């Protein structure tokens, strides 16, 4: 079982991603804002972070840079999730240092299928 922090401003997406992660045997701490997650992340380091790329309360709008600025998170794997097209999102994630990307445009059935394997691979590599 791995500890996952989920940061997403949509309660519905949080609910669905939490179900997928917990169904795969992981423990999830979910936050609807970057500021709330930041307080938790400063106290303990999760095994993995799943974050929306476009959180409204992120200073400067760069979620990944803000996460990497938190002490102890430099090596923590990050999966970004966003409504951007998959190709664009994967390129953006790679350029910004995220280890995985999932497009909300693909829909929950595809995300539900891909996410558990992605988590397993990233945690095994870490």
C-alpha cells in the first residue's frame, strides 16, 4: 500500500480518482486546493502525487514548480491530470518534470484502466 496525495479542484474528479486508487490498494489524502495540500506536504512526504495541472490557487499558475519547491518532494513521482489533449499534456508533463500524465478528455473508463498500472510502475521505479 502506498500513500498518495491527490490535489484536484473538482469534487467529482476527486471522488472518482480516490475510488480508483483505493480500489488498487492505496491510501489517498485528497485536497481541493493547493494551499490545503501544501500544509500536508510540508509535514510528510507521500509515495506519489496526483495533481490537476491548473489549480486556481497556485501562485504563478505553475503547479509543478510549486510542488517541487516544497522541501523533500524533489524525488516524489508526480502524475498530472488535466483537461488538455493527451499529446499536449504528455509533452508539458515531460518538459516540467512530471513522471506521468492523464487527460480528463480520455474519460474515466480510460483513466481508471491506466492509473493503477501507472502508479505501480512509478512507485516501483522510485
